[in-house]
C-alpha cells in the first residue's frame, strides 16, 4: 500500500538530544524524520480509529481486538505492519515524484568565496559534482588509517572538495546509481525551517517561569510536498479509506494521507552494469542501526567478507558521517525510548560481488532493509548502484 502524506501546517521533528527549557534554550530538529516517526503515527492512527480505549491498550493489552493487536501489536511488541519505503516526495502534473537523501560520496569543489551565503554577482556556472570511489594507495601515500581491507574514498583531482547538501529526484538518483554525477534539488525547494520562541509556564500558577525561555525548530514543507511511504502487512489501514487525517510529529500536528502510486527507479540498466563489473554499492535511504556500529552485522570485521541472504560479498569501502541519535518518547509507558546510535541516511557501502549474479542481488537487497535492529519500522532501506 503506497501512501502520500502531506502536512496541513508546519511540522516538528526533534532530534535525539534531550531538551528542557532553561537548560538548553534551543530544541533542535531533524529532517527528514526518522521512519519510526511515520511508523508510530500509522500505528496510532489505526488504534484511534479501531480501538478508542487508549487506557485499556496501555494497561490491559490482552483485551485489544484480535485484528488490531495482530497489526499494531502491544506496548511491548510490534505487530505485523511494516514500512518498506520512505522518502520525501512532491505531487506534480505527472503524479508523485520522490526525492532521496544526498549520498555521502557526492562532493563538489570547495568554494573560495569568503562568504558563501552571499549571492555571487553575474551569471554563475552550474557547480560540477563528483563521485568518490574506493582507491587503494601504497606505502607513504596512505593518508588515513582504515580497517584492514578497506580502501580510501578518493577523487583524482588536486582541487579541494567539500560535502554536498540537498536531495536527488528519482531521475537523478537513477543517474547516480549508474555512475553518473547527478544534478541536485536544493533543500529550500522542498522545505524551509522556522524557529519559534516560547516560555515554559508553571503548572501550578499558570504563569511564565523565570529563565525558561526556549526556541523550537519547525519545518514548513513547500506546497504539494510530503512523504512517500509504502506499508505492508495491513488490512485495517485500507479499510479506513483511501484518504484520511493523522497526527504526525511533535505538538500532534495534523497531516493528510492519500493512497497514491509513483514511478519506480528502473533497475535493468543497473543490473547490467553490476553483472558486467561484479562491483556494487548500497545506499541507505533511511538510517540504519547496526550491532557493529557503522558496519552491518553480516560483514566479518577481520576479513571484510560476509553474506547477505546467501549472497557472497566483500566490503571494499564506505562513505558515512558521524552517527545520529534515534530516540523518541513512549506515550503508552510515559517514558523516553532507549537512545540508539544509527548510521545516517545517504551513507554508502562499496562491495565486490563474489558469488552470485546481479539479478539475485536485487531480489535480496533492492528496497530491502539491512538494519540489524528495527527493520520493520523502516530503518536501513537500501538502493543498489554500480561503480
């Protein structure tokens, strides 16, 4: 079931850091949000429409209707419903267009402007993007320490490079997965941030407290912009209709969902490239939680080899950033959720294919989760590219 979720107003998605007015005056946001935010919103939507006795859900889960319990689970265990796809998206004349997080191995030439935020005078040329690739150096040319068996991520140029921000449309993501440098969609084409100031009130006196001023970061999505979400193993959600309203993110902001469809990225050209080269890379479209930190549990840290569902692979390189915190608040148990460190969306892992063909690879990994934890909530969903 494919859904397009479009907010009715600004949205708030807190990052994993703790916040209390007065201690830290700024509540930072994260965007796109964790897929767990969407997962929780869908579970709550089903519960509120099919079993309105929330107190009994929290205290007497054994009395929940069987079909509701089967799909959304209990306070201690998830049900059958699963998120298998999650991206930013925009409705246009041709339907729903998806926008993917920027892969971390895309770079551009570093700007020499003393103040990059100021507009340049005259007509500026389009910035050229480059894709880093695993490159082995020998002897004194080794520039950083890496686990044995991994290569440096490198671009053969003397010019300094820097990271790129933004998103890739479905068309540009396809180009990137085939090894071509893509064109980016700037962040402000999809959403903008807003800071709103408030002050904490005393629950007893209902008056403002001294030293409790704070600011909160909100996200305002552009018109016709929202989230493309694919959900599996649910019968109750379609019964609620092809459209509806749900609560999403902090402050219980409302959003409207509709059943939609969108054009998938063509895989045959990518399959052919991988079959010819026996080389491929996995791009995370959502954050992933691994038991070994930054490395999937299926990879042996000593040999950098492993298997994913019978596919023999060897890790040759990785392009990732510092971990992000995945937390949240459990309103049923009235307590914060356990904080987890996750590899951010856009991270890229380079592999050699050592056993099976590219066709089997796509059956096992294309838009599938490689996260060691919380895969059902939409973590660790991957795309496959060649290089």
